[in-house]
């Protein structure tokens, strides 16, 4: 009789106390200290800064430096394979937080941007 309740209890515990997915993007620039607009929102910190990403896909990053015109870039933040359906369900019930980290470096004196 006790065996009947073990598996359902494990499932309930995993669903109630399941982990969390967190996606962050590190934005760096050369030279550092530029103001950053992520999509249309001004971030409170200058570069280098970390952004909590709410959704995957393309985002606009605009850098503003004193004495220079704004530099605008489009970055593509892609979902990792472990978040593809149906694997995403199993990842979300793990009892710990998984952080998906993306890093982007922009050379504001050049026109190219490098990202991962």
C-alpha cells in the first residue's frame, strides 16, 4: 500500500518545488561605460551590464556615449536545446535553478558585433 503513494508523492513534490529557468545576457562594450537601451528600455547600469532576458529571439541594443552618435545593434538570443519541446517540461521540474547565459561584446569604434 505504501508503494502506491511513493510515485505520486514524488511527482507532486517535483511539481510543487520545481526549479526555475533564468536567462541572462552579459552586454560588454569597448570602450566600457556606455549607456545601454535594451529594446526601448534604458538600463540602470552602464556597460558592462547584465540583462534578465524575458524571452528568446531578436532584441535591439542601443549604446549611447557622450560625443558619439548612438550605435544600434540587433542581437539574437536563441533557446538552448534543453528548452525545446518536450525536454523543457523535464527541465522545469528539476529542483534547482538552471541559468542560460549569453555573452555579447560590442566594439563601439567598429561596426561589427561579436556574440555567442
